[in-house]
């Protein structure tokens, strides 16, 4: 008998466990380490990106998160495995302190094959004292990338962001004109901010909190989804976050329902989900692709 490698053994074992319960009656998915996440159009931005992003901001704040606290070396092992599953979309932010994570994985993933999203914090902090232009330049040094695919105003919490964040809006617009960023927009943490973003022609991309249970959201799922439909119809690229309620959806049935909801809506192009284990990557990719393939 021909010996097999450890990777072949693991993959064979995963494929053999083909009937993994999702918590829904008569719903199963085939576990396969060979499945890769698909790529999708991000609204009408012209970008084609992986349907799933590797989030780096779970329980994040003050330049720290679950993903940075585990150490760059450990996170890169996760990101390296994610790359094998087609996840070359990295959702970073200054607030998470995760630019160093991106810099390390870009040593292994060719820049042209990676999608980098980062976010600029617009409130005064001890680590955020520079002008918006200088801050964007710092981002480039920290990530080792000359440009970003997506750069967002981080955590807009009211409907006055167009005026209150005007210097940042101007800086992002200038960076886009210079080719430093490809698309711009905001992450929304209030319903008013989201409604305005859906109509504002300045916005290319919206990062929005969405799940069917309304956990850590800005309004009811029905209200948010209606605005996301309007935004998507207007050509905005929509990326969903808090898909699993920032880890609160501990039951498979909840995660299944949430992914079915997001993907089935047709209004959400891509999603960002934070992971800290290879097993979470396998579950997310396998489950998403089973849903996508119907």
C-alpha cells in the first residue's frame, strides 16, 4: 500500500466526514479541504474579490484584537491556511493594530492576488494624531503595500458624518485620485449613517452589520436589509459584518441561518468573519460554498 502524506490523510478524513449536521433538519454539507471560496463582483466598483474576508478585528479596540493578541506568527499560520482555501481578502484597521499582520502575509501572497481593506479612525487617540494624509502614508508603510483596494472611514455613528468627517473624506478622495486607494466608503455603526451612505455618490463601499437575529445591529434586520438593497441597487459594494454576532452565534444552526440570510438576500457581495483557528476557516468556506452552489 502506497503511504500517504499527513495532509492527504487529513483531507481524506475530512471528505469522509461528508454528512456534518448544520443543526437544520435534512441539511448537511460536505467537508472538503480542497474547496475554495469563490470570487464576486463588489457592487459596481469594478473590483472582483473573494466572497469571504479574513477578519482581524474581533473584540478589537485601542490597536488590539483577538487576532493581534494571538501574535503575528500564530496569525500568519491561520492566514497561510486560509490562502489555500482562496481567502486572500484581508480586513484590517488601525484600530485593531493589524497592519503588521497584513505586512507579514503579503510576504507570501503576491500583492496583485490580495485584496486589502483597511479603515481609518477619525477620532483623536494617542496613536492617531497625524493629519489624514499622513495617516494614510503611515498605513502604506505599516502594511508594506503602496495601495489599498478598499479604504473606509471607520465606525460612523451618526447621520452627520459627511460634515463632521470632511477632512477625512477629502483625504480619501485625494488618495483615490492618486491611485493610492481603489475604492472608498465607510463602516456604519448607526442606522442614520447607513441610510445616508446608501444615497451618497461619494461612497463606493459600505461595511454594514447584518444578521437575521439583529444582534449588535443598528436597526432590525428587515430595516437594515431594505437599506442595503437600496445601496446595492445604487451600485454600492456591500460587505457584511457581525454575520455571526461577533462570535455570539455558538450553535451551528445559528451560523447556518445567518449565512443563508446574507447570501440569499442578493444584497451582500462579501462578508468579513474573524477566525482564530483553521477549523473555523474550514467550516466557513465549506458552509458558504454549499449555500452558494445551492
